[in-house]
C-alpha cells in the first residue's frame, strides 16, 4: 500500500490565524480561552470561550471572499484551506485535478446564525441573506466552487471525531489508489446552537476547561478550522514531508448517545485498531494528544483506556483543549496539526489548567513545555456523541 | 462490493410486499411523506419516545437487517440534513426561551450522526461507524466509504450502509425560500412530466447490507462517480470514460434510472446525458415514488435492485435489467452516478 | 395555585408523560412512591434534565445544582412536595 504523507497544513483557532501564530502560543503556554469579543449570546459574559480573534468582516477581508450569504464557518474554513494549499505549494492544476480529493467536516455547518435560521425556518419576517447556506456541507460546496475542485468531495459529521474521520478517509482514498492527493479537515464556529446544546446537557465549565484534573467540571467550547494536505508517496516532488499518516482506527462505543462507556470499549478498540494498522506496539507511542475535553465522563474513560492499553508505561500525554477549547468537528484536524508540530520540533505542548490527578486514576499529563524530546509516533484521539471514536497515528518520516 | 439485502421506509408501501407487487401510492398534498410502519414492533417504547423522525425511520429500516445479518460489523449513513425537525425545535427553544433552560433531547437527536449512533447502540455494532452529510452526494459518499472499509479487510465482512432524510415544516420552509418546490398543486403521479419550476418534497430511509463477499449477494455495486458544478457539455464524455474504466460501453447499460424531478430548470441534465450517450435507451425515473430529496439516490438503488429481481414495479412491467445506471443531482450542483449489476441469486424479502 | 395535592400529582404526571414523551404510559401507571430512575419507567440522566426543564417552565422552579436535583427527583411524592413548597407560578 502507498504511504500517505502530510505535505501542508493550515489552521485557524483562538490561538491565532495561522499555524505559525498558534505554534508561538503553544510554546509560551498562552491559552486562547477567555472572554469573547464577537460571539453574541446570553452566555457571552458568564462563560469562557475560545474565540477566533477576528470578526466576520475581518475574515472576509483576510480571505478575500465576501459573497452574500457566506457564513463564519465557511470563512474560517477558507482561511485554513488557503493556508494549507499554499503551504503544500499546490498549483491550481493540482488543486483542480480529478485525482485530488477534498474531505471536510462540520457539525454546526451553515447553522451558525441561529436568529437568521429561526426567521427563515419559521417563515417569520424578512428572508435572511443566509437562506441558502444552512446545510452542514455548505462550506464544502463553497470551497469546491471557489477553488474549482473537480475530484472526489465529501463532508463528514461524526460529531467531535468528524475531522479525524476526514483524515482517515483521505488516507484510505490515497492508499487505495482512488486519489493521489487529499485535502482533509474540518471547521466549526461558535454558535448559539452548540453552546446551548452542550449547556442543556450541563457539560460546559464556568471556568476554562481543566482536562484530566480531579476537579474538572466540563468542556469549554472553541472555534476553529484546520486542513492538512495528504499526498501519495509517488506523486510528491521535492517538497518537505512533515509526517506520515501511519495508522487509524474508527470504532463505535455502542453504549449511550451522549456518554462513553465505563470500560472504554469503543475508545480502546479505536486505539488498538490504529496501532495495528500502523504495525506498531503500544510501546512505540512517544506522545498521546488526548481527546481530553474536561468533562467528568470523557477524561475518566480516556484515562481508563490509557491504563488498559499501556499498563504502567503510559506515554507522555496532554490535551491541548486548555489552549483551543473544544472545536468540535475541527478538533481532530487541529490536533493532528499540533501532533505534527510536536514531531517536527521535538516538543510536547502542555495540558493547561491541571493541578490534581483524577482519584483512582492518578494519571499526570505533561504540564510544562517539554523540548528536546524525540517524537516518532503520536497517537491522537477524537471521541464524540453517537459513540463515534477515531484514533490516528501520525509518525515521523523515516 | 456486493449487496446482500435491502430495506426501505418510503412514501410507497416498501415495508410490506405491496410495492414489489405493483402498488403505487398517490400523494396529493404537495409533501410526499413516508408511510411509516408500527415501530413498537421493532423499537422498545422506552427508546422510541426519544427518537425524531429521521432516527426512527433509520432504525425502522436498518435494525431488521442488523438482526437478520448478525455478522454486520459497522454502520455508515448518508444524510444531507439528519434530524432537522429536532434541530429546529431546539433552535426555536433557544430563541423562544432566550437561551434559558432547554431540553437536551432535541439537541442529541439533531446531530446527523444520531442515526448511525443509534443503530450501533441498538444493534451492538462496535465496528466502523461514520456519517456523511455531503448534500446530494451523501449516500454516494457512504457507499464509497463502505467499499474502502471492505477492501481494507482481508476477511469476509458485512456493513450496514444507508441513507435517511426527513421532511419537517422547517426544511420545507427553507427549501421553499430556495424555490425547490412547486407552487401549484400536483400529484406525485404527474410529477415527472411536469415542466414547471421545482419538484415535490419526499423523504425516507433506505438501508443495504453490503459485503466484500460475493456469496449470498443479489447485486454488485460496480463503481460510482461524482462531479460538482459541471459545465453543460462536461458530463457526457466523463460518463463514457467512467463506463470504459469499468470495461463497459454505453450499450452495455440496459436501464437508466435517473432522478428527473419534473423540475423545468434542472431536468435537462438527465435528458442531455440520455440523448448524448444513451440514444437507444429510455429514461426511467424513481422520484414519482419517493419524491425529491437530497439522498434519493439510495431509493433509486433500492428500486434498481427490486427491478433486477424481476419484481413488478408500477410502470416497469416487463423490464428485466441486469446493468443499471443510477444518476441523481440536486440543484445542478452535485451530480452522482452509481453503477449496479445483477447477480444470479434471488433475494429473500426482509421484513 | 389553588389546586389540591392529589390534583397536582395528576397534573405533574401528565406533564411528565408529555415532556418525556412516554409512549404507552398513562397517568395511572405512574405510582406516587415508585422510584422514577432505575424503575419500570426506565428513565435516565437526560430525563432528569428534561424534568428540570418541566419544573422551570410549568412551575417557575429553577434547579441549578445537580445535587439538589437528585434529592428532589426521587418519586412523584417528593417532586410534588417540592413543587408545593417552591412554585412561583
């Protein structure tokens, strides 16, 4: 099977508008979580969020796309997409090639302006400019149109594991020979819909999230978009190979619509499948970028899964959601990029806001920037509602 | 990839034997609603109470297949919009109660992956699980995903693949703003011959058991192809190319099952392809049965397989096709093609 | 608010059936002292949130603290007592 390499990356999050900006914050330990400037909600004052530091108008100026009806989800997706294709030095011909696939993902999609949707869906009042942008895949369609994509296109929504599955599918398309190149990732912006949804389930923390801490009280919502350019080994000409997508596992917990099982059967299966497709033993993992949302349920289960899989030799791990918040569909790709940065720079970015290990688990994540550590293989986890869970293994190029 | 079994909840009596015996249900209300079975026979009341229409149709069509094919490993669903009714109900709560205390059930139901998640939960399927939401290509995407999963397995493997779409007042309103539906009153019986703008809104859940094993299969998904925003003259040569990649000429196709929707603005896509590549074949259509919705190509595949089984589908009397090309598009934006071939085995009815 | 305790129980059970969409369950099927969670009704944590919404919308009672919720949402008797003591509408 053909090897699949990462040759380009683009992302936008509360840490910055480019990968470079985000790397600086990851190193300096500065979180992107705080008070919002743009997102309007009853909870704007009372809850912390990880907001991208740019208004819709600013994003239109930055991306050069200002069409009527364009949503924030699409704008941040375009911003990260532009960075990824430029970073990989793809030519317009390569981008429009029928053997270049584009697989995106989103959960809130085009429904980011709750009040406009309310008016249009209920036939109340004037038609909003967004009336044709509400579909979950609208941002994909806009990118396909604007960048003249002619290859395979797809949009995935497996909740919080969405863009991890986009990476998995892109890798499989390339391995199978159906595509030579795949641009994969996802985008989600802050929206009343998701804020109130997670709030109705009582899993939003009133303080910035504290992944893997005994006193964690829930997640912090963030927004972001992230895309990676994956290429088959035989079509890459003289460009730097950032890392290899070596393994992946997708499994369903089949336990509860919005909670993970106590015995972590789904997460464990996803991690084991990822190791087996990569042909690696657990001991080969140097770092885990954990899902680590900061909810009572997830971190307990994920810790249990680490103990089951790695025994007493649990690799260095951290959740970077203390920096970026939970960016939902974008999280898998955003964290895959962070994993690549770890590999490239021989460093591990810390798990912020941790002080006390979870009782009965005792696991301690990396809490300070670690430098000068060789990272060959990273395990990156993404678990979500509907029992969906995906683990990726991203490796240093031999 | 091979298909072993099929099931559908649709605006026709597909849950019983009537549809394959030539029955045709007429819908005159403008919205072509699915005829839903009594779910309490399949779904425990304690679970059914929380399910929105998309989820319960998906479970109703998919769970019997999971029960009959215990080797099914995972679930892959295509749905453009998922549980939209719950989605907008939750949204209405947000606005009406000014982001106050809101009920979570609508939120949990509104996520498009709720169907695949519930099928995995109720069928205890821990294998590969994914949900594609790519508009009118979502089902095509689910099929290809399944094919990739099956190819990656060196052992015999079965998956449940399907599509679900529901009509709610809300998406009907939004799609009406986008001028997707006819403004005049028309029955589904007369839909395809209409030439005015728009179509009739349909819905349904269609499920397939697919496998990498030919044994026990009734049909083969030979290949599929998609293109977005094509130029008017771009599709014909691409389809000739697609067929030749599969070592077929246009003459090898013996039935065209196209998504003509009686929409005067977009039916030319189908008609042009027929004229240019298949001048000796008539277009057969499926949307008079199921209405127009983004993942209707799943229903087309269901109907194609029933035709291969020589069932008497209304208006298809005497047809015994073995190689069928399914073509569906929505708004001229995303175009999907699925090539199906009959296998000798006769199908057991699954209900 | 001039409603007897028995009538309030019936009213609450009707709300419970509506809010939780309890199919095939009638008011008489819900016993006053039957534990709502883990019993025949098969209710779970999402239902407890739905009940908090019910208490808010129908009786103007706000339960913020999950621990308080667990103490109140035991059976129909405990909930109705709580409604009588705390209702604001």
